[in-house]
C-alpha cells in the first residue's frame, strides 16, 4: 500500500470524512449515469434501453 492509500484509509476511519466522501461519490456516480442517459437520448437509442438505464439509476438512488 502506498502513502496515498495509507492516508486515505486513515481518513476513512473518521466518520465525518467517510460520510462526506461517500456523499460525493454517490453524487458523481449519479451525474455520470445521467450524462450517459442524456447521450443515449441524443443518439436516439431504443426506448427499452433508455427505460432500463432510468430504472438502474432509480435502483441506485433507492439503495443510497
């Protein structure tokens, strides 16, 4: 494990840092999924595929 990983693991033990990190990770994950969905809409993907992606985002949000 390198120094950066050790530093990160040490900070993950602090509840406030862990909460903030996970909150930001979720936000970025959702933003990424929404960008993919927008691109799929722009390229006129099949409706079934778009609905599947929306359902996937919904599931992700419900688990957070």
